[in-house]
C-alpha cells in the first residue's frame, strides 16, 4: 500500500457489516469524521458508503470497516473476502449507467484511494487529510 502507514496510526473504530448494516456504517463514519474533519464529513460518509456497497455486492456479501488516524489523515479501510477474483477498477461510466461508479465517486471525494487485491481478499483505503 502506498501513502501513510495505517499500521502506525491509532485505531478509532472497527465495524463488521453486511447488507443490513450500511446505516450503522454511515453513522460511525459520520461521528468520527464529524469530530476530526467536520467540513468533509459528508464526503467521508458517501465515499465509505460506496466502497462498503461494493464490498457487499462484489466481495462475498460481508466486510469490515477499519478506521485509523495517522499523523495527517483519517483512513477508512474496507476489507472483504473478494468473491469475484478480479481486481477492482476505478472507471468513469456513461451518463446512462445505473451502477459502476462507486470507486470513481470514492476516489473523487478522497485525497487518496488505495486498492489492494489478493486472490481471496480486497482492501480499499479511503484517505482524508486532517486540517492542519
């Protein structure tokens, strides 16, 4: 993974989730982001929601959200047991598309989006820089 080391950060939260838990995921993200990056809390909520939905749809139906604070960022990491065996791609879709924009939205709303894919696991990290 590139960018700030999450391992060096302080864990702020962990949420295991499935299809019925997306509201809880958004509430946890809103609470933590609202405390640390209030002007970007809405961006954090939408970006993480999009990644979590992808995790449910493409990653075996369940995932875990890890929230860490590094010296300069809040990092929202969504991990799942990749059910497709393919590497997630960020791509813009046509204006008529009804799906396929999740990672693109998350990338636009974050300062850095890092995707790691292994044969049995996928990890997407949404980095949002803390105000100085």
